[in-house]
């Protein structure tokens, strides 16, 4: 992939003021594929509505516009709805980070759903057992407990991968269902609420996270204007935990040795091994971290939202763990991308329920849209189309000495004259262009981010096996 | 007390009858998984393909009042979902795991969406007896004590599943086509060099896997439940996935795994009065599969090229 970054390096060398241009190009490059995927999914959703709705063709188009406008209003249309969306964004962010960390090391964490269940259960158990503790002590204990439980659940996957080479997709699916059934057992057994079926009692009040609006009223609201009827804005303090987690994730992957090593492993485990990086240790650590974030997603949602209790058989039908895969893929595992992806998927889910109530179109439509987003992200429709158009429009035969190009790079490199490429390979220019970039992996990583998720589903051969 | 109940339950033909029934329900999608993965395409979308099959089967059945057409509808619907998986993962060289997840989400969304539109949110009624898949009753054989109801009084699909199991075992290991399928799954480059059409084989295998999963879904909705409910598969496709891995990607091994998992499922509902949690018993298939993966009882190894899109001209 190194070929791809070099033309950009060139422009940086050309003039310092073109940094903005480089940044813009990076942005548009990394936004193009997700945007294309979303547009494609929207078009497909339109077709589904057109086919399935009754009445004349005019009625059908009216249905489409009603659907999409209510989807928008229901998700980001007014402050109340935005807070409802944020409620859904919170666990998606945390679970999205979980999947993204695993992607970074080249693993596919389908187990976020199970790690989330285990985390929520652990937080619940701590809450019930230590219900006499003060809030300032109980809440952190519950959060840490859920992270620990998730880390164990994810760490098992890492251990099995590193120790026995067991494929993480299979082990995570198995562990998911084990988690679902064990939590169902605990909810309907030892921790069942008296005289209730299949649910635990509610958490003690000091084991819950307050709503942002109420918290504001109690603190800043004492000398600033108060928020009237705070229940209408039901987002809880968990959103700040999720945003903090996002910052930690960014720091972990961009500013620490761990992040660097993990990135190398994700790209080339063989090379990582020769560079003296312990692949096995990093796989276990990354999966444990992934599990910790997913576990946190479980506890934050349990503690943040009414009814503050665990209900049986909800985890196996909860889609957060799978949505998180879409979030991480859409966001290309970058922190800001995960945020945007979570906003999109959370908005779709919230808008979907609003749409069903207000436009009479089943909210399940958003599942179809989500699936199509995943399809197009996964199948590189964009590069595939580009590849085929390049085939039609190609005028010259590719020089034999140019390294084989994959994906996006085809179009980038065919536009660039060959001379530039040979220039950029000049040893005098190359070291100058990214002295710190190479160390932090800043420059190269942006390209690698786009590649990692798409390669990571393939079994990663461990060195020494 | 517990042992007493256990022995009483184990001695009843009712338990073994439903073991075979659950086993067959798992077997159909699991065999589909075997075929698909043997040809080198990861298929974790059996769940979604089953759900689509279950839905389409009931809807065609209700519309035409013909069970056979319902079954065909289920098979075709499963096959269509698989076709999407095939196009996306073979032609577009997509990540097969992501594609599988997308199929599962799409199936859930599509069936719920269409169910809502078609029935105005009311849901469908239970199928009347003449619209359900019939239970065969092989006359005097069915009257043999104990064994009769188990072996000779089963739903027609149970027998079909056993026949398909034997056919696929024969196909994979005794025929030229089977050799080609396995070659494509282990080393597509070599297979291509030998003149085998890698894409064609993979397409055929993925679509057959969807058709089998669709048939399994049809069995669930039209045979066992007699109704279609939202998300009625509830993880059956994933147990089938576990059975496939536990059975080491061979049809006969998968069949045995399905029997074990089927027994677990049948037991879990019957041991409830002993205070033994059915939920805990339900974890058994997954625990066993994990153990098999770790290699304590003979390690499970997937086909070498499983999950890797084929690029002609690469090493």
C-alpha cells in the first residue's frame, strides 16, 4: 500500500500551504466509500417502499418522502428526539469501539453482544449485592466490574486465538450464546425479582446514572436557566462515559506503543514478529480491551435508562453487538469515524420507531437499510466499479514494474504520471517528507485504516504456527 | 429425584422422537454450511436464510393452499438470500463474515417488514393441519413399541434430511464433483490450474447451502411450529453452525453433532420439573463446540481456503 501514500507525500513537499489540500483529499477519500454505501442503501430502501406500498405511483412516492422525512425528524429533528437518539448512540459507541479495537489487530469481534450481556449482568449483580454503598463508590465499582467481566469474556477469545489458533468468528459466536443463556438463567433464577417472571428487581437508585438534564438542573442549573420537564430529554450521563471512552480509544491507538504494535500486527503479523512485537500477547490484550469496552456498553445502558433492570431473553435479540460491526466498518475503525457511524446507526434505529408510529411504515425498514450499508461497505462496490470503469477507460498498458495495486489505489495511481512515482521513491525526498509521520504511523495509518477491516475477516496466520 | 426423572425421560420414545426432529431441523442448515465452507465460502448466514425460508414457506403455503409449493417457496427464498451472499462474496470479493452478518440483519428486517405490510401488523394465523408438512405413519412399523414412533412416525422432512445427509456424504467423498468442491475449498489456485471453474463451483455450493437452510426454515415454520412468528429461528442457524464445526465439516460428523445437540434441546424442555435450568442446558452445544475448537477431543480444522476470496493469478 505504500505506493498510495507517496503522491500525497509529494504534494506536501511541494508547498507547505497545500497541507489543507492534502487533508481535504484525505477526508474526501475516507468519506467517499461510507457515503456511497449510505446513498446506495437509501436508494434501495426507496425501492422497497415503492414496491411494497399500496396505491398509485404518486401515493407511493408520497410514502417514500413521508418515510424519509419522519426518519429524519424522529432521529435529529428536534432536541427531544436528538436526546432519544443519543440514548441509542451511547451503547453503539462503546460497542463500536470494541469491534474497532479488534479490527485493528486483524480480528473480527462478533462477540460484542455476548460481552455486553456479561458486562450488564455483572454490573447488575454488583448493584444488587452492594446496594448499601454510596453512589460515589457503587457506580464506579459497577462500571469497573462490567469492564472486567467483558475483558474476561473477550480475553478468552484472544487466548483461544493466540494459544490454539481457534478462529475468533466461531469462538465469539459460541461465547455469545453461552453468555445469552447464562444471563437468562441468572435473570430467571438466582437474581429473579420476587413475584416477577424472568426479570430482576430494579437497581438501587444510587447505582444508576442520572439523566444529563437532571444533573444539569442540580449543578449548573442552580445559577443558569433550568431545563423544564427534564424527563423529555432522556439521555443519561452514560453518553459522556462513551465520549470519554472514545478519547481513550483515540489515545490508545494513536499515541501509545500498544496502538502502534497492534496496527503493525493488523497489517502484517509476519512483519510484526520480525520487528520483535509479541503477536500473541497483543492479540490477547486487544481482545480483552475490546471486551472491556463492550462490557461497559452493557453496564452503561443498564444503569442509564429506565427500567434499570435486567430482563430475560433481551440480550439475544438485542442488535447492538451486530450494529457495532457496521459502526466500526463504516467508521473505518478511526475514533471520529466510529462516532459518525454510531450517530448514523443510532439515528436510523430511533428514526425507525418514529417512522412506524408517524408514517405507518414498518420501522424494520431501517434493518434493511443497515444491511445494505454493510453489504456495500463489505463488498467494496465503489472500488469494484472504479476497477471496471478503469478497465474501460484504460488507454495505456500498466507498466510491468509498478507494484500490483489493490482497491482505491488503482484510480489514484493511474491518474498520477509515472514520473512522480519514481521521484517519490527517491531516497532523498522520502525521509524528509514524514519524519514523525512514520514514527507515529500517522501518515501511513490513514491508508491502513481503510484496509484493515476489509482484510481482517480472513484468518490471520500467526507466525510460528 | 433428578436421576429418577432423567431415567424416566430417557426411557420415553417421545424424547427420542423430538431429538430426531430437532436434529433434522439443525441438520438441514448445517449440511448447507458444510457444502458452502467446503467450497471455501464462509457462511454464518444460515440463520437469516432459514428465517427467509420459514417466512416464504408459510406465505406461499397460505396463498396457494399447497404445502409442496410452500416448501418450494422456502427453498427458493433461501437460495435467493444465498445468491446475494454468493454475488457479494464471490464477485465483489467482499468480506464473507460481514456479508453473512448483513444477510442475517436483512433477513430479519425483510421478514418483519413484509409480515407487517402483508398482515397490517396482525401477524399470520396458525396453519391448518392440511397446510402443514405431514407426519408420516408407516402403518404397522409405527406400532412397534418404543422404536416405532421414533423411527417410523416422523415428519416427512426428517426422512428427507437423512437422505440429503447420505447424498451429500456420497457427493463430497465419492464423486468427481465432490473432489472438485474440496479442491476449490482447499487450494483454489491449484484447482483453477487443473481446469476447475472455481467461481461456478462456489456459486453452486453457496446457493445449495441457502436452499438447504431455506428448507430447514420451511420445516420449522410449516412442520414444527405451524405458524410464522417474527424472528422465529431465534439462533437455530447458529446452533447449526456450531454443529457443522463440531462435526468437523463432514456431513456424517455434522449429522452426529446435530443428534447430540437435538438431544440437548429435547432434554432441556423435559427436565424443567427437576429444577434443572433449561437455559444452562442450552449452553451445551456451544460449550462442546468450544471444546472441540480448543482441540481437547480432536481439533477441528476448517478448509484451508475458507473465507478467502479467490483472485486468479495470486499465490
